[in-house]
C-alpha cells in the first residue's frame, strides 16, 4: 500500500503520539509499504531539539518524512502545529505521492493549524479512504486553558463539541484505542467510531532488571536521591497534566507524610516548570527536575524509582501507566479517563477520587509507608502489561486500512 499519514508531531519530541508514529513507520517500512509522513517543522526551535533533522526526509526504506511549516500550539512554543500556510504544501506532496489511503492523527488539533479538516479535500477528490485516529478530547482541556467563568466555558465547550463532531464525522471512520473513551463517543457526537486494540507499547524496553545500586549517584550525580522513596512524575509540565491539583495537595501531603524520606523526580518539560519546582520546594528540598530525559534512558529512570504518580484527569489511554507496570513499580492515578483501564485498585496500584486531596494524600501515604505493599503491587504490575506489542497493534491497523480500501474499491 501507499499510505499518507498526517500527524501533529514526531521525533525528536517524545510523547505517546510521536513514539507510536515512529514504531508505525518502522513496521510499515519493514513490511514493504510506501509511506509519506507529514508532521510539523521543528527548525524554529532547533535550540530545544538540535537533532530534529535526523528525523526528516528519507529516514527508512520506503518512508519519507515531510516537515510542514509550523506555529506554536495553544501558545506553547515547543508544542508545534502545522500552520495554515502549510496546507498548500500538503496538497502538492499528496498529488505527487498519489496514496491509496490517508490516515490522520489528532484531526481536531490539526484543524487548529490548517483551519481545514486535514486530508478530507484531497481524499474526496482522489476518491480514497480517509481515516481519523482519536488521541485526545481537547474539550476536556477547556477549563485548564480558558480563564473564564464556568458558564462561559460550558458555552464555548458546547460550540466546539459540535465543531469537533463535524470534523471527526467527516472521516470514513474514527479509530479509538481506549474502551473507556470509546464508550462516551455518543456524548461527543462522534457517529463513526470504531474500537480496536491499537495501543502499542514496547514492553521489552521497560524492565525491573534495569534497577542498579546507587543509580542516581552514578548517572545524575544525585547521591542523596538513592536513599529516598522515589516518586516519579512523567509528562508535559502543563495544566492539563493535573499539576494544579498536585501543587494544591502539597500542603496536606506535607502535613501527613514525612517528606524528609521522599524524593520527587520530575521527567518532562513545559510552561509550568518554574511554578512546579517553586510549589514543591515550599514543602521539601528533595525535588529533582531531570527535564527531557533521552528516549533510551527513560526505562532505567522508571526501574530505579518506587512509585509512579499522575494526577492528570484528561488521558484517553495512559501510556505511562503501562511503562510503570513493565518497570515493576505501582501507580497512583485518579479515577478518570483511560488511566484506569489497566489499573486494578489495590492490586497493581491505587486509584483516588479526582480532586479529593484527602483521598490522594491517604493513598500516597499508604504506598510510601508500606514498602512491602509497594513491592507486591509492582510485581502484580508486571502481570498487567498485556498484549500491546507494536507488531500486533500495527498489524491490526494495517488490517483496518486494507478493509477500508477493499470497501472503497467495491463502490
């Protein structure tokens, strides 16, 4: 097949979208497909991503990456989105490539850049299938990024819900990889939803055997951290990741938990970095900001931590939960979104009531104070990773593409 993919991001940015994109391209190349992959241009932030050119052009046999002129997304400079001016480049490249099928990741986010439904015009003209892949319901972020009264936010939310439903319903199908999110598609107004196991995860990279004595002293010159109970937070340092709740909860956490024996490890970057570090250091000196950890080093950081925490209530899947489980450590998560899909409360982690500081603190204390429980939950987590091999989930995706292509050819 000749496959064109339009994505909101790619390497060297590391997140769920970009990692899955790279894994997908590697398999498609290996299996003999031709792929034209569109993503934002990162040249304007080369100081942040100096190696971005390693991931452009002909990066694999049969695979070409085309970077489109980009602008900041949601006002965040390092979060790029293709610009409205780049759409003509997209159409020109598609005309030259002549794909059999078009696949679009995060079409609602791309709509903010192109101010068009990505790929739809070309697909209709070429009479080829055009498939959407749901990643994130951006309306759930409204209260994090729109500083307006609640009633005004609700009005805006309803307007955009209708717009987003119009965007998704214009595709032949919209793919969902989270059962939890798929179940609420009627509320979203999405009528062409299809659920399939498409959540890839490289379990072989994450392994409890990566645990080393004096790991943080050896690799990060943080000798004192090795002797603490290590809480690891992984992800963007932005409001949608639950950081406002985390900071608000710190007063109660400091009151109930002896923070002299706890280390806060923060892996990631974002607009709230200074606010987070300042907010945590009010209550403890044991805050360790590691920034953007290299992709191949992340598994070892997990394995040498003790508890993974996320307070985000916006996740449609929750890849970091699977990474923690494969590393042999338990998780603490809110009962919200796709995070709970793999968490069995009291077995491989603990689930707290969203926005309930008392419940969050009590369950965090339970994990910190009981190392035997934490270790047992970590062992159970290893059994919870399931069948998320990239080979299998990308095979599932290719089968969906082939089915859509067959149906189009029968019309």
